[in-house]
C-alpha cells in the first residue's frame, strides 16, 4: 500500500484521486445546486451540448432538438453524460499536464456525488483520515475509500460529521477546519483538530454559515503565501489570522464564490487549476505570475463543486 502523505495544500502534487462522473447527477442537497435546478423554468443552453432545450412548466415535456423522444422536465434538466465525461476528461488532462499521477476511484451507481473525492477522506502527513459525511446520499462513499486505501487509515472520524472540503492544511504545522454546523459540525472539527494538535500542530476551527456548503467555497490556497477568498463573507479575524501566517488573499466577489470561483486546486511549482468560468479570478492569478490551467467544469460547479472538490490529493512534495 502506498505511503500517502500531504503536509500542505501547496506542495507539488504528485498523486491525486478522482472518480469518473458515470453516475453523476444534480441532486438538491446544497444551496448551489438548488439554485441550478430552480433555473429550469427558463430557456438555456447546457454547457457542452450542441442542442438547445426549450423549457416549459414542470408538468409538461420538452423536445430536444435532434432527439427522437421527449423527456420530462425532471429528466431533461440533468446534465448530459457525454458532456460530463468530456469536462471531467479536461480536468484529468490538466492534472496530468501539471505532473500528477491520476488514480481512479471506481464509481458506484447509487452514489452520484462520489465524483467529489475531496470530501470522503483527507490525507495528512501521517496518512489518510476517513471522514464522516453528513448527507445520507453520500454516506456510502466510505466503502470505496476504505477499499482504495486497503484499510490503511491513520484515523477515522467518529464524532459528529467531518468533510474534506472543510479541511485546509495551510503549511506544515498549521491547518484550519471549517465548521458550519452543516457538512462539518463542531464535534467533527474538534476531533480532527485534536489529532493534529497532539502532533504539535496549530489548528484553527473557523465557523461560517452552512449556506456556503464547505469552507472551500469561500477560501482556497493558490500558492505558498497566497489564497483566494470571499472577503465579504469571511470573518475579518480569520483573514487577520491568515495574514499573521504570511498568507494574503485575492478577493473573490460573493456572486463568483457561489459559482465556485474560490474552489481552486494548487498544483505546486507556480501552477493552479481553476475553472474556465472564473475568468476574472484566472486573470488575477496570472497577474500573480501563476500558470493557470482552466478546464471547463461548468456542469460540476453548477452541482456545487469545482477543481478542489473534484480532487483528493494523495501525495504532495514540499
């Protein structure tokens, strides 16, 4: 079994875990996807599709151009499987272009959000921690994660709930854990923090409103000493704490954050993965001298997850 280890969010990413979106669909488990689904009464073109879908009321059907059949509104508002596969392939290509070995977690038909590999487990300097997912639709993801790691886990979350999107290992010796009371609650955050503190680490538990799903909707590291953050929402004390640790923030507006603008993945060596839709942020990151790889991930960000959510770092080199 590989000796996975991650000591920061900005070390050189050498190995990463992804899950193909074979069974992915939008399910209304967070504020972002609920907003996506609520837009189904308007005419729109789905990213990656070559056809325009005319939307009527929820009790009607709509005809898809070029299709031989009609589908109900509930079916038609879901993203195309081919478009999902194409966008995920762009992400995998970006990871490989950045130098990472890509490992694949086999998807399960009854676990549509398994594609967001960040949440089920998080790798620390001492190995993987199995998280305790809050939503019933995702709890079964633990089984595939245990199988992938061969049962070799450093710790297993057993108090409250804990999800990887709330865990940020800022640099060796310093971490922050988000606790919205939704996906990660205070009991889960405190248990994880206690494990790191026992190893001599400083760990901050940061509270925020569960409307924002995970802390990585509001904050992610781009490079050593540089983060992207929704400063309108984050507690100024948290921003000051980051500054005291030598981390400055590129501001991301609320609207952009809710489109997963902050949800980026640092690859190390001055490279970062950020969704193509985050044009203003990507320009700001490039102005900082970073090489931005920007796959189209619009179908996944509409479901509540971007590059950070879609990847589970397994090994980084400092």
